[in-house]
C-alpha cells in the first residue's frame, strides 16, 4: 500500500524534467518507505535499480555489473564478465544516459561503503569527469542516516557539492497514516498511530477488522510476530554497542527523562551517555525538549529527553520490560497492562499531534497570529501542554484524551496556569485552545464562542490541508 509522499514525488518529477545531470540523495530510517517511493517513481521511466547487500566487494561489483548489463541487454541475464573496478563500472553508466534521460538507483548505499570505503572518492572522480555531462539521474539511497550524512552530505565528504538535491524521508504524518485503517473510528485511528507511528511497514501489520488490543496482542506482543523484535533488528544494523542504546531508550521510556536520572538507571557515565543521546538525536529517535519560553534552549538546564518515535515509545514501555513473560507465551497479563495504561500513553502522543497541528495551522496563516515557536511549558509544580509564541501574541492550549467531554473547569484551570506567565511577559494578545478526544460540554462551547476560545477535536486534526 503506497500512501502520501506527494511532495517527494513532485520533487523527483521536477528533477526528472530538468535538462541537466542530477545527483539525488535519499535517506531515512529503515522501513520508512524509501524503496517504495523510488519503485513508484521509476515504474514508467527508463531506469536501472540495484540494491546493495551485506556481501563482499567482489560480489557487489558483479551484481552491479549484472544490473547495468540487463538494462542495455534485457534479453540476456548474464554479462559473462565483471567490471574490473568500480571506476570502470561507474564510467559505464555514462553510456546509458549519453543521449536520453536514464535513472540509476543505488539502494542501500551504506552496504557498498562498508565493503569498499573508497567508493565515494571513486564516484566523485567519475561524476566530475563524465557523469555530470550526461542526462543521468543518479539516486543514492540509504537507511544508515549517520553514514549517509557523514559520507555523502557533510562538507568534508568526497561527494559534498556534487548532489543536486536530497530527500530526508520521514515517517508519514497522522493524516496520511490513518488511510491504513479506514474501518476504525477517528479516535481509534489516532490510537493506532500512537502505537505504530508513521512507518508504513508497521502500519500494514494491523488489521482494522480487529480491535486495537487484538492487533497489539497478535502483531506486537506475540513472540512470533513481525514487530516483536523489530527494534532489536533495527539497532543491531544501525548502531555499535546496541546494548547501551537499549538501556538508554528503556530508561527514557520508563520516565527517566533528565540526564542525571538516565545516568543513574543505566550506570553509564555522563560523557558516554551524552554521546549515546547525541547519536539517538541524530537518528531522530530521541529529542531533547525545553520549556518553550527558554531563550537559550541549548544551554537550558531544564531540558528533558523523550522518545520521538511512537512505536519505540510503545515497545520500550510495554514489550522490553516484559520479555520473560512474553517469551513464555503469556501475553494476557501484558495486554491487561496495556489496556489499563493505554489512555495515558495515547494522551502523550495526542499532545504531540496537537502541537504539530498548531504549528501547521500557524504556517498556513489560519491562526490569529503566526507562531515563531510552538512547544510545551513546565515549572516545578505546573505544566501547560501547548504554548505557541509569536510577536506580541501567545496561545495556551490543553489536551485531554479522555472518554468524557471537556468542560469549563479545564478552561478555567488553563487560564489559572497561564496567568503567572502572562504577568511576566508583554503579550498584547492572549488566546486559548482546548483539544479533546470526546468533544466539549454545551457550557464550554457557549463560553468558547463568547471568548474566542479554539476548540479542536479528532475530526479537525484529521481534516485535509487544502
């Protein structure tokens, strides 16, 4: 099932239509849909699609030779030879694109780098001498985000300055992900997203003819299921010392969000812990948050760490701590735990989705002002789910993922928490917004109309952007 990615496809279409050689880099975490995007784009165009694997340099070179040969000799499967070097293999690409547009995709490019670290330098030489003068559209694709950035994108990389464009493919947004669950209600669609996030390969595992808890039990908690050990496979391929990264992620998932708390639980020193957290931030798996009013976020001592990916948040909360139970096939007790804590767990994801919505609406100029910063605020005793700050204007928001409609007491409490912050700042305009799973009481709706309070439910979060 191929969903969304209109922006990425439009970019590739524009690149295809140019009159020059193009060198595109596409990267993103595993299972995010990079290969599906490229297969869709290449489907009706002249192309050579080659996927590197974890193999020897000689076998990879033979496989690449074979892929190029089959493009120009579709009636013959074996070339009967192997290019003697990668330089000669890359040079041969120019013959495919000398007179007409041709796409060459090298997927899983980091595997090629592991087999022969000189590849970027060789490709740079051939690009400068030959390929940039052809009608080639060369696409390098890889899942190892750190390696792709280090070997291809950064200033000191041999290929720096050669690329003509790049796509960092990110997980699907909520609005696109819910297309996988047309039979679910709006609330159930958000709950499914809270568990799986926006990774297409994960979204396809759930069957919306079954309840969410049944899907969780069968497709995540069952030791034989695809998703049961997925994070372990992911990190073993991407990271050295996966055991330490696992310890850090589990600590954060269990609520140890400050650096000293994580260090105490994991037993890791502050210096190596800071390095692990930096890598996880580069992979967009962990994020550091500070209260949105902080003027120097990087230096703030109020920073906390959170898992950025919903599925990892769920897995480290409900799967990793209960391996011993699940390995014996006793899923029922863990299912009961999930059921008991699921509303609270989903509420945290709901807050993220609401903040994203505020940022999106602001960028589309659909709010009374354009926010410069959107985030959360917290102090020693209080916290506010959403603060959007613009020039001389602020919006305070509260999010409630409960089964009861939100009433006027929630708005009153939000105003109470916001009052000290308003007193400290010189905001000319102050706005309020409430986000709720189960709607709002008539009394609150009346007050909201009179005071201009924004009320947002699941149907608004999921409505299309026009």
